[in-house]
């Protein structure tokens, strides 16, 4: 029994008061012997092996590692039964293992749980011994046993039927088997956990430098699956020239989904006014005149003229004339949206985004003015094309140009070298 009070470190040796005398802390002799065997094994020159033999080496090595994992977990449970970790200043045994054994929090908890449940898992221990299941299976089994034991509504854990599934299935599939078994034995407990996860949902939107936003959050399994299912189809590569990373495509998909919900009026209205982005800009900004101030967008702050032009490209515009003291003189509605018949003809002609290779359907596009109406372009069929959110962005902010050839085909022209977009890392200081 340890009765430690003081620790001293000298070279790598630890000393502690053990049963009344100061002694060097050493690993058990059998572990020292194992260490020598491992070092001899690692020092041996490896002979050339046929790939089939390498496969067998991997199987055997993994089995030995599984046996050691199981032994580690038994010792972890033995340690957890004492208050030694707390005496050494750790909040929990898992925390002590995480730090002292250089493991992840999940792996440390898996070890303690597997060791503590081993008494209820004799059949599974023997299955690991024989190599019928891996330590990964054993941990899932232990977690299921622990969840049922800890739940006031849980039925007693039944090892045998679950072990049969563990022997037959991969660790990934066995995770689902365990979830089903747990639900069958404790539907109330599983529901309570799900409800707790939904209650724990959160989404933080924090503003950073230059009007940018940082997102952080947590979603329960169903909420997360709903978001993922909605984003995945929008986050696919669009066209052969799409070089965006997966995370960039998911972020673009989230913005596009939100814009689409606003454009289609799917967001509940407030005071009978459809929820929309409030954009303000002077005529010079809209026309892209050099020296003009930036535009203004609610929740974003100042935004570039190119963005003003995109947002105004297919939008109902309210013109507000201001006097010298910025007081409104006159408010009038301007018609920049294609009329019903023009839009129908446009939809029938373009049948979706016109960007070569893009497959966004009509309902996910806007009408882009090839010559912007702020530059005198007409809101007529021959000056309009349907374009999706991303490609509309590439035209206005990204510097690409769309042109229609004599035969009506739409071609895209890349931006001049000085307009190639450059990615910047989010500002860490504002994170
Ligand atoms: Zn446009
Ligand atoms: Zn497109």
C-alpha cells in the first residue's frame, strides 16, 4: 500500500515514501522483463518478408498489443480503486493517466472503463485472449455494461449475445450493435441522453476583424445529421475547376443555404416584411466609381463595391434620396427584377446555373445582369443569365467574366492576374 507524502525526481528515477521508508519507485519485475524483451525485439534486424508474411506479422503484433491493452486496463482499474491520483494532484484517475501515460482523454477513459468492467466480461476477456475479438470490441462492450449499470432504468447487462456479434462484426459495426443492445435494455436511459444532448446544443457567432465571423458550436446526433444532410449536396465540387477544400465547400454551403432561405422567403417574416439583408450604398459605390465609399450591410459593416453590385444584381431596390443633412427627401421603388414573363423565359432558356460544368437547378440561381444595371444594362432576356450563389460570387467579387457568344453559348473568362483571390487565415487574435 502506498503511503506517499513526498516525491523527488533524480535523473529519471522517482523516490517516494512507501510503507514508512523512502524507496525508489520501480515498475514490477515482470514489466521490466517485458521491457527487455521489447527492446531486444526492436533491436533485431528485420529479415525481408513476403507481403503475406508481413500481414501475419501485423495480426500477431496487434493481438499481443490487445493482450497488453487488456493488462494495462486491469492495472488502471486497480489504480483507480485507490486515491493515489488525487494525492498527486490530479482531478481524476483518467486525468492522471492522460498526463503521465501520454494518452488522449478518450483512450485513458477507455482503459479505466475496460478494467473496471472486466469482472462482468469474463467471456470477452477469454475472447481477447484467443484473438476472437480486439481490444476495441472489448472497450465498447465495457462501455455498454457501464452505461446500463449506471442508469437507474437499465436492465442487467447480458454479455453472451453481444459477444457473438463482436466476434462476427468489425469494431465500427459493433459500435452500432452496442447502441441497439443498450436501447433494447434501457430505452429510457438512451432517450434521456439524447434529450440532454439536445439541451446542450449551442451555436456561438462571434464577430472578428473586418466584420468577419467565427462559429463554434455543438449539435446532438440528429441535429448534426440534419445539418450535414442539408449541406452535403451543396458542398459537392461544382465543375472541373473547383479546387476548394472540403471545409471551404461546407462553409460555402452554409452561406448558400442561408441566402437561399432568405431569397425564397422561407424564413418567418417579421411585421409582414420578408426577412432580408439590409444593404445601403450610394450611387457611386453601386457604379464602382473610383474613390467611392464602401457599401453598408446590416451585421457585416462596410462591404466592397463588388459585393454591393452582386447583392443588387437581382434584388428589389428602394431608392432613398438624402438631403445634405442625410435626411430622406424621397423614397421610391425601383424595378431591377426581371418581370414574371422575362424570368420564365430566362428559366426555360438557361435551365439552371450557366457556369460551364455547374449543375445547380433553377431554384438555386439568381438572375445576373451581364452588363450591370448600374452601368446601364437592361433587365432584359439578352442581358440576363441564371447563376448560382458561388458562381455569382466568382463573377462579382472573384473577377471572372461571363460573356455570351454569337450562338448564345456562355463562356467564362478568368480574372486578370492582379485580381486572383488570395486566401487569408482567420485572424487568430480575434478567435
Ligand atoms: Zn450579378
Ligand atoms: Zn453555378
